[in-house]
């Protein structure tokens, strides 16, 4: 249970704290900005899971696999959800927050699954 909590906290730091407004608001229409976002996310994720002693990986290859899989999965998820969120905010629809919430659930699922196999 503590591992899940730590992964969620690390995800929050990597996905929100270490991102700027420009990346957050432009990743929906710029693959370069989306890539910048997910590379920053993955670097921070990798550094934090490496230094948190509770999180254990079988070996260094497993750690790199975990980071790589989350880079790919995070990019795919944000590619779609950022476009939907932007459109809903543009149309002043409350449903944008539901999409953001679902986006986070997908990210958590990816983190838990990839951590369990690595």
C-alpha cells in the first residue's frame, strides 16, 4: 500500500509540480510540447523512483523498462485526453474535470501495472 501511495505522490510531482503552464496548455496541439511534457515527466519519475528506498526494482534494466513504458503510455494517454480537455474548456463545459480525473486514473493504472511487472 505504501508503494502505491509513493507512486501517486511521485506522479503528482512529475506531472504537475515540475511542469509549467505553457506545457500544460499547449500539449494538446503541439506534439513537441507533448513530448517535452512527457520527457520531463519521465526524467522526474525515474529520478524519484530511483532515490525512494521503499520502491524496489529487480535490476537497473527493470527500472529503465518502467521509465520507458511510462514515457510511452503517458504520451499516448495525454495525446488524447489533452485534446478532449482543451475542447471542453474551450466550450466552457464542466466535463473537462471528469476527463482530467479519468486521465489521472489511467496514469495511476499504468504506474501500478508497470511497477508490478518491473
